[in-house]
DNA sequence: GTTGAATATGAATTCAAA
DNA sequence: TTTGAATTCATATTCAAC
C-alpha cells in the first residue's frame, strides 16, 4: 500500500542518512515493501522530499515538514529566488 | 576568473529559472565565461547552491543566501532531519 | 589549484503490463 | 492507477592536462 510506504519513507529518512534512491529502496525492501528505484523516485516527488547537501558535502534526503507537523514550504520559499 | 564566475552564477540563478547545469553553463558562455558542465557542477558545490522542486514540480537552482546577505543555512538545518 | 572530456553514478521518465 | 524494466537525462567524479 502506497500510503503505508510513504509513511515508512518519512520514518526512514528521519532515522537513517539516506543518500540515494537505491539505498532507500533497499531499506524499504528490508521493511517488507518490495519496490524499485522508479517507484521511490515517484514517492519522493509525491512526498515533496528534497535531496540537500549537508555541511560535509554529503547528499541526504530530507523532508520539508518537521516532526511537529509544521509545513516548512514557506521557509523553502524564503531561500528561493525572488522571482 | 573563478570569483567573477561565481558572482555571475548567483546573478543568473536569481534572474532566470535555471533548471539544469547545462543550461547554466550555456548562460555563462553567453556572458563570456567559457565553461562546461563539469566546472558548473564544482561551482555549484562551492557556492552551496541547491536544486529544489518548486510547487509546480519543476527543478530550480537556488541559493541558501538571500539577497540581503543573510545566511539561510540555519533554515536549511531546520528542515533537515533531527539527527 | 583549475579545467574539460570522458565516464560513472543517480534520478526522472517512458512504456508496457497488471 | 500503480508498478518495474529499460531508457534517457542530469550531475558528480576521474583523470589527464595546463
């Protein structure tokens, strides 16, 4: 089920430093969700997740919504160009 | 010169909706900076730029620093997982 | 230290299938 | 409507050259 998988994805990116969609697909499969990178790619878009470089230069998938349910999309807008 | 090119990149991503590094390289070349995608990739890392999906699903390069010189890296930290 | 060409890697999309 | 395999596309890196 897609909804459960989405919830699991949010959980996984909070718990682990997920660097690639393949890695996320692997974690999902370990958790019993049989999916491929193609599906993970779609899930990430639907969830509005972003891949950002951290201070160490590594890429990580992160959510734009905090644990407290606050939508951070306005903060993302803040760092967007004023166009 | 790299410094001038970096400044031009900041200007360009503020002025245009740059979707790919190839596109940015093209704009730079129009502006007289002869560079390839490989160099643009390095510049983007050095400048701390990020590629984000906007509300319409399109990808855009954005800066983490506002026009007013405020470093937004703490806001990025805010949307990062609490790890 | 900087760069480009070539390559490797990662991600989005297509297209068929269910 | 969702999915995976294959493909295309975008980006990071390697490696040589300067």
